[in-house]
C-alpha cells in the first residue's frame, strides 16, 4: 500500500499528467510523468481498465504495480506526478522490472527538457 501522501486522487491531476506529461510506452505499460515544480512529495496513480481483464486480474496487476512504485517513490523528483496505465496483453511481463527500467528513462527525459 502506498501512503496517502503518495497517491493521486484528483481527476484533474490525472488529466494534467496524461495530457501534458512526458510519456513512455513499453510492452505492457504506458507511463506519464508531469513535473509540477512544487515542493511536495511525488504522487502516483494507476489506470487499469476493464480491457486488461476481470476484477481479479486488475487487482493483481494493481498490487504488483503499487509494490514497484513504492520502491521507486524516493527516486522521483519533488512535486512529480506519475501515472501508470496498464495495457491489455495476453502475456504479463515482470511489471516491477519494467517499472525499474521505465522510471529512470522518464526522469532523465524530464531533466533534459528543463
């Protein structure tokens, strides 16, 4: 479980991140990183649609993604908003390993844009 201060809950934050953030697509995830410039802890959110699978599958994916995000929360810059969208694929990769590859790429991409 992610701490409450690390969760994205506002639909406006989700929309701002997915529309204006840096985007990276991998085989089973699309991730968005938006830098607010605020001096607050980084926050994350998940988007897992019904196209991914039934309730049990979606919740399993959410648990694995949250565990991976918890490991990388300290790596994110202050004020960052990170949204992870799971794609519907037949075969699930190791989602935590995939996040470990994606997050450094997004961070370096955002630093290069500054």
